C-alpha cells in the first residue's frame, strides 16, 4: 500500500530543510485515495498541489508557472498517461512528467523514459521515492526556465550587441573591441552599455556566468 502522510512529516518542515524543494505538483489519477494521499504528502512539504481525476481536466488548465511537474497515472479511463505525454510534446509543453502505475511493464516504462519522463514509479511506492522524483523534476523545470530567460534576453540583443557581448566575455577591453569590429571606442561603449542593460547585469563576471548556459563560440 502507499505509505503517504506518515506521522514523522510535519507540515512545512521539509521545505525549510530543503529550500530547493519548491513549486507546484500537478497530480493526475483516477483513484481518489491516491489524489488525497499525494495532496497531503506534497502540502506537508510546502508544495502547491493541483489535483485532477482525469487527464482531460489537466489539459484544459493552463500550465502552472515554473517550477512545476506532473505526477500522473499511466493507465486511466479515457486518455492514458502516455497519450497525455505525447499531447504535451505536440503542444510544446516542457513540464517534467513522472509516471506512477499499478499495472506497468518494462516496454511501457521504456517508452515513457525515452519520451522524456523523469521517473516511472510502480505502485506501491515509498514516500521518499516519489519525493526524490518530484525534487528532480522541479529542479529540472527550474533550470530550464532559467535557461529560457537567458535565451530570451540574448534574443533581445541586436546583432552588433551580440558581437560585443562575445568579445566582452572573451576578456577584450573596449579599445580592443573597437579595433576588432572597426568601430569607435565611444560606439563600443554605447553598444556595451545597452547590451549589459538588456542582459540584466552590471559586472562582466556576472555576464560571463549568465551566458555560459548559451554555449556561445569564442570570437578570439
């Protein structure tokens, strides 16, 4: 049976111990007992919880703000978990998915994992196993969102500002950048100032850390 809502978990204490465990868990299961147990467990950890007894209800609702993940039964009346996973992919949704099932098999788990599922947990499962899977999923969604934000800032730059950004990150001074791009030093300062504002940083060290996730080629 599911070991959830154990008495040694006090409301809110896990969130204080593990600040990384924050976000929203969308639980989709046609078993009301599972919904109740999962809601109790996640709320005791300080997590927001959204419950759906059918996949249709989840698909009709907007995706919660990141970090978030979906904990979903793989076999349900109507749309099953694998069907929902495919629909989310078609819609361009990247919210991490964790599958739970009382009737799973190896081929099914392989299909789910190949499609990007974070984990595949057979029932009965332990509290610590589902918590570990949810933590991994929420961190993955948080990291993805951070990368998306940096990419959006980078896309807001003009082509010239992108050139300046790359050269700044390579350690070149304004005078060197000006010579490399055939610009005046004053023009480089203007492009550099605009670029730094758009990227939301003030120090070169912070800029380097921020754009590291973009994996830009060096210009030198």
